[in-house]
């Protein structure tokens, strides 16, 4: 019986040691898991900081690009370019079609002053002698070609600028703010929309069309809501 008791005690001790070993392993596993979890949290925090830093750098770069591009745009402007833009804005859709095809077309006396500013150094504008109308002037082939070249250069530069914002390389908000003056309904200014339509519209200048829509939408949102109608209450 004593031998059996000894074996029984030894079995209990072995079992206890085994259980203790398992508990110890579980404790180490839990501690390891806790450490790994902390490491994962730290790594996640570091990743978030890196993402925020990268985002901030990207935003700063976009603003810097915007300022640089607008500065280059401003230095490229001259009086003739401004007059040509305003002159083409004053053209009818039919006149814009003629201009896009480099076809000779007529202008009215009210457009004469702006037209003269576009053609400094070229031949003078002539009265349309076919109709003997002193209020109608005809652009020569050379003048039409010169005007089309100037306007194409202007629109190509504008498209390049807005493409940067369209592709998220530059700050869209800055561009909307700085170029909103190009949309002025009271003066019939819509970024040369009639001429752009004459040269296949949005397909030729998609970024200009995109920016024009953004400016219009911003103005619509900034307009105050109309006041509710006043309801008069009849008195007894």
C-alpha cells in the first residue's frame, strides 16, 4: 500500500507540474500576444502619422504648384491677349465657326475698337465695300489667321493650367478663386464658350469646361437664399 501511495503522490506531482507548465506557456503566449498587439498598435500609429505627413506634404506641394503656375500665367499676359479674348467673347457662334475654320468674316462697328487692338502691326481693317455699309468691317485672311493663332495659344495655356487642377496636381480651390473672373454673364464672358463649341467643345478643351462648371457651381452655392414671401394678414 505504501508503494501505491508513493506512485499516487508522484502522479499527482507530475500532473501538477504539467498543469503548471501549461499555465506558464499560456501566460507567456498571452504576454507575447499583448506585446505583439502593442507593436501592431504602435506600427499603426506610425503609419497614420506617415500618411498624414505625406498628405500634408502633398497639399503643400499642390498649393506651391498652384502659386507657381498662376504666376507664370500672369507674366505671360499682355494687353493684346486680353483684347483678343474680349473680342472673341463678343463674336457670335457663326463668327466663331468662321474663325475656327480661318474663314474671312465680318464684324460690326461696335467690335471695331477691340479688333484694332488685336491687329496692331497688321493691315488696317477695311469697310465692306460690297454692301457699302460703313457699319460693317471685313477681317482679312491674314487677320483671321493671326487671331485664331492667338486664341489657340491662349486656350492651350489655359487648358494646361486647369489640367493640373483636374489631375489633382494643383489646388482646385485656388484656381476657382483666381480664375472666376473669366466667367462673367453680364459681359457675356464664359471662357470663350462659343469658340470652344466651334472647335468641338469639351473634347478639345475638357479641363476648361470642367473648371467653368466648377466656377458656376460655386457661384450658385454662394448666392443667398431668396427671402420667403411676405404673407399679409387681413385685419378685421
